[in-house]
C-alpha cells in the first residue's frame, strides 16, 4: 500500500532533484562562459556584456 505521504515524498524528491540539476547546469555554464568572456575581451573580439548581470540574477 502506498500512503499519500509516500507519494508526496517521491514527488518532492523528484522536484528537488530537478532543481539540483538546474543549479548544476547553471554553475557549469558560468564556469565555461566567464573564461570565454575574458578571452573575448583580451583578444578584443567583443564581450558577452550581459554575462555578469545574468550570473548575478541567477544566483539570487
């Protein structure tokens, strides 16, 4: 027998796992995009002007 609390717990665990994947993905993107942005600035090819604002808003 599955009690309602067990179903709730299973769903809650799936939601938390999904959110953890999103956080890991965003940290991975930051880790790749920040050095890319610094490289673009150093070689004077341009910049990703929205990157720092995006990082700031995503972390909040």
